[in-house]
C-alpha cells in the first residue's frame, strides 16, 4: 500500500518517462509535491525502492526506472 505522497511521486515519474522524457530531478519532484527539502524525496524514493516500485539501473548510480 502506498501513501498519497508516494503515489503522487510514482505517477509523476511514470508520466514523465511515458512521454519519453528523462526522470525529473529531485528539485523538480520536491516542488511538484510541495515539500520543503529534497531529503523528503529521497525518503519517498527509498520507500518505493523497498516496496519494489522502483529499481536501480545497474552501474548508473542514482538512475532509477519504474518496475
């Protein structure tokens, strides 16, 4: 089960990737979700990775893709 913020973030990233754009930056995600710091985005992404909604792309550092 996802929280509202997790769902909003997942939808935002998925929509950007679906139209062929690159994933949004942490700052773009922060502004879109109305958060005050990028650490909140980091926490949300960590939760989504643990629940396997995201996965890291091998050997590309912080790159992620929707699972």
